[in-house]
C-alpha cells in the first residue's frame, strides 16, 4: 500500500485551496485577473481576480494585496487576501491534489466522451486528481464526478467509459470518497 513514505510529486500544490460560493457551495472559477501597480515603490503588484460560481453565477472578487516590510535591509512580502463577499474553502488531503493543468484535462475528458456518455454536453471543470492514478475530480453544476480517464485521446464507443462515480455535491465527494481514500493512503 502506498504509505506515509510515498513522497508527494514535486510541485504538488498542497497548500492551495479552492473556493466555494457561500450561497450554494458551488465551485468558484476564475474568469479574469489583472494586476494593480504598487504605489510605495517596494511592494509587488497587487492582483485582482474575478470569480464566478459555476452553479448560481454569483460574482466574487479577490484582492491579493502585498504588504512589504523592509527589515535589516531586506524586503519581505506578506500577502493579504480580501474578498468582496465571504467565501468557503475546499481543502484537499492526500492522495488528492489540485490539478495544475485544468484546461488540458478538460480537453481530454471531452475527447473521450462518446455520444451516450453521462457527461456528454455538460460543462465540467477539472478540480483535482489522485496523485497515484488517473482518477480526476470534475465539477458540473453542484455535482461532483470522479472520472477514470483512459488517456486514449478519442471517444470511447462504450458509454461506461471513461468510468464515472457521481456525487451530489463536493461535500459528498469529500465525505464518501476523499476521506476514505485519505485513510487508506495513510495521510495524517
Ligand atoms: Zn453559487
């Protein structure tokens, strides 16, 4: 069994979080981001990111504001985050990690879906993957789907492939899939 001594792959975004709409618990997806130049001459630029909820389309804005401090001749930057409206957070535990190439994974999903597949013609956002296999978590509306991609790059004739497990919500995915996976994987 893949135990505690399995190292995380380099570059795993363990501290990253996904954000959820507080009104409906839908996933927030970044639509636009821009930088705002610093004014004090030592800070990095601030970043402004616009998000919208994939379910209810509520809009949110996140400001990531650098706060630079000069100490002993060195400048260190601490980032402060401020939301236009409070959000909830989704944190993953091993072996689940956030995807860093969502658009490529979504493109592969659409290539694999045959005409009768349950996810055909549904917008799906790739959120996370298991670091030790080809299972990928997609969100469509409020529902969550774990898809075992085949990576054959073409439609599967059998609508049972790529195989799918459906969950009514991200919370249900966490309770019924991520937490048992985590216990089996041996995370803290
Ligand atoms: Zn929402």
